[in-house]
C-alpha cells in the first residue's frame, strides 16, 4: 500500500538524486571494444546480450515499409494514432524551432554582433525494446530532429529474430513501422550500450553522429554519459517519476490511475502525490489498491507503489508547491479546479520537465499524443535543464563583423588592448591595436 505521510515527516533523502548503481567498468570495456573492433565487436555483443544476432545490421527500407503496411492493415487504430502523434509532435517542434531567432544587431557604431541557429549534420536516435518496446519514443526522438533540419537521422534499436528464419536484420515490428511512418529510413538492429558506442565512434555499418538522444536502461545511460564530449547527448535519464499536486476537487479515480500509469514503467519508478486533504489522500490510497487488482502490470506497479510511492499531506497547496520545486520532478500535475488558487500554484512551481494543468490534462497525454516531448529530465535535473526538444539538435553560434572606421570598432580595439595588457597576453593586445593603425 502507498505510504501516507505529513509534510514535516518527509526525509531529506527524498529530494536527493536517485542512484541505483552504475556499471562503469563493463560499459567502458564495451565502448573501447566497439571503438577498436567496430562491427565485429557489435556482433559479439549481440550474440551475448540480444535475442538475435544478424550479420548485417542495417534493416532494409523495404522491411520497414512492410512493417508499416502490416500495421496499417492489421492494426489501423494504432497506425492512425502514431500518425496523429507524429503530426502533433512535428507541429509543436516546428513552432519551437521558430522561437530560435537568427539576428544581427549593431551594438555600437561599427560593431555588428549576430546569432545563428544551425542544425547538427547527423543525429542518432536510440529506441529501447525491452519488456515494453517504446514505439512512441520513435515519434518523440525523431520529430524535433526533423523540425530542427538535421540532414541525416539514424536509429538504433535491439535486434529481433527475423520471422522468415533468414537471419536478416530485424527489430520489433511496431518500432520498425513507427520509424517508417516518421520518415526514418536508416534503422540498425543494434541495441544496448554497444549501440551508443557505434553511433558515437562509427563502425563499418553504423555512421558516427553528432548528437545521440533517447532513453534506455542503466547501461545505455552510462554509455551516453561516457561518450559525452565525443558527441552531444540529450540527458542522462533515470527512473521515471510523477508528482501530483491535488486538492479536494480532484477525482481520486483519475489521480490513482495517473500514479499507477507511472508506477507500471519500472519497479523503481516514483509516483508521488501532495495534497492538503487527508480525505483525498485516503481515497486515492484505496483506489490504487482497487485498480491494482485488475492491472496486467500489477507486479511492477505494486512494487513501485509500495517501495517508492508516497502521498504527502501538506498544510496547504503553497507548501505542496514548495515540495514540488525542491523535488524537481519529471512530470508535475496540478489536479486542481480552474481557479485563482490554481493560477497561484501554477505561478509558484518552476522546477519540472513538463507541467500538466487541470484535471483533464493527464500526464499520459504528454507521453503519447499531445505534441509535447516525453523525453524529460529526471532525478532532480529539472532544476537546471528541460526535456528533449529542437534545442537538442541545434547549435546556437555567434558572429561578429566590424567597420573599423567607426567609433565603436575603434573603442572595442582600444578596450581589447588594455584587457590583453591586464591579463599579460601581449599577442592579444597587439592583435587588437593593429586594427587601430
């Protein structure tokens, strides 16, 4: 049963970064081996870790197309839902792209400074396919890359046995279908930390990219951390989490369902609610137990609820907002009626990956089909970063041009000379003063 506690009983550890152990050395070995031995190493790791080990890694475009056509024929509702999710995600990402302005401004006479937003040339998407193949992650990782204008986008996902028995490269059928639907034609049957290594360093089959994005297990997360610097990454994602601020107007059935939706992800997922109503806390607790009984993912969700879940009873909603800001959750829901009170709480919270406002704005909408990206910061990192977006695939760079006959350019040269002197960098000072001659 989920734990109910008062706000003054919340231990400081609750707000700390959640660390479930690392596998640094084994991942380091994999990275070194793939960098050195390339495809040969990938095939060895595939035999060791995966359900299949194809010799060729690139999945033919025709195979992707066939998977999409099969989905359209056999599961048209899923096909249409993926198309809908893709369209919303791309539209939202394109609007994000518009917010990154290129400009040039004359700060002083003769000093023209500018900004340009340039997409990276190559991006690598990682899509896990463990207990729950994350079909939606294809949409969420590809859409901002496409909107950013990335020239080449590749995708890696763990291999599966080819149903024709040929041993040709194959992957989860829904992931292959989603890739084709999203316009991703370079898909490789390669998973785990070895896939991250392949995209970072390049192999005979898999090209090296500039940025790697997408979720994964602790080995994938560690690999991304270690290759950062060789390539860019989106973030180091930990166990998923939701924090719901609710009052007596909240529907306990809906709130319980939202907590369980997070809990079923992983036994270490963290579903949390903060409320100023003990009555609601008790109703939600009972409703969780009721819904668990018929939940196909009960084993995972129940362990998450019992071990990491909690309901915090606060003195007021302002205190709940303070706790949320300190926790900096991946997902933050405001299960409150539309009111001045909700507007106040909305203005108070500022540390979160995504904010879901009102009873109807279920977090699961953000996971799947509302345009938002579901790849978000976890374990308190929402204090300093946002989620996956167009920004992850764009370099914001600066430009400078001068008219050295103008007063501003002359003053900049003089100032640069004096600053170079102050720092003992004579060549700097000379290079600046030469512009005055």
